């Protein structure tokens, strides 16, 4: 069984850290705008404190993806590049009329 990617866990936990306080405040009868603002501040603060490991893991994965030694080349990318190069060569070889 495949493990769930870290970014999905992080996103789900961030949503829960916002949704749970929002629900509690709305059930308590607090104004919806105030509830949303308090839940947003609570969710941000709690995620900065408790989700550091997940956030660093995501940052490491993103850095590794952006700074690969050799870029990932797919077969269709090579075919498209060859077609563009051939079209450029044909355009430069034909005299302007």
C-alpha cells in the first residue's frame, strides 16, 4: 500500500486546524466574521508550532524537485522539441518572398 504524500497530510491538518475552531465558535454563537478571523489566526499559529516537521519535509521535497542534477526528460518532450527545431530550421532555410 502506498503511503500518503506529506503535502496531503499537511494540507488536511491545516484545514482541520482551521475548521475545528471555526465550527466550535459558530456553534457557540459567535459572529461568523469574527469566528473566521479567530479560526484563521488559530490555524496559522497552531500549524507554525505543531506542523514544523511536515513543513520542512515539503520544503525539502520542493527544493530537491527544483534543483535536480539532470532534468527529467520525457519521450513526448523530446518529440515536441525535435518538431519545433525542425520547423525553425525550415523557416530559416526558405527564402523570404
